[in-house]
């Protein structure tokens, strides 16, 4: 899915062993393409999500408005993390892979913001004292 001469390789390692990798390349029109995969055999939980985070946090991906990704069909951890980190995410099967098309958030500072709250505030910690109205 990516052109090898323009692609950037991202790897997640467990010790000295590469357990997940991606090839990432930019396309005209603000689109980034990525091919994500884990090594065969057991890969500890979290490594696939770490790979998605590493890809989405790349400067060229942050500068893009769309992400087109290929992942192994049935890789729920990778797909779930892509859905968490992107917007308007759609996926479809294509043989033994899943094709994922998604919009990237426009403002990286707003990525984890809840529109009803201020960014970075934890509602469990920021509860008003008993008897007070929230936001008063």
C-alpha cells in the first residue's frame, strides 16, 4: 500500500525483537498511507496499540487530514486503537486485510478534549464540593 522509496518504517520492539512494524508514506492532498502489521506468533497486548500511537504521532501524519491504513483482518487491538485516535473511521475487509479510512483530528491539542469540559480536566478529580452546582 505504500511506495517503498518514500516510506518511513516504524518499529515496536520487545527487547531486541521487532514485534510490530509499519510503513508510512505521504500522498498528495493531505493523505497518509500506512501498512501496519505484527510479527507472527504471540505479541503481548499493547504492542499493536503502541504501533498505532507511534504512527499517528509522526509529524507527517499529524500534518495530514486523512489516514488510509491496511491492517491484518481480525486485528482488533489495532483497529480499536485506530478508531480511538481518528475520526469518521470506516473499515472494510479486502482478502486477508482490512482497509481503514479515517479523518485525522485537525488540532492535535483538541484530540483528547471533551467538548463539555475543558481539555485535560478529570471529572473524577474536579467534582464540586457537596451542595454546589457544577460549573457554578
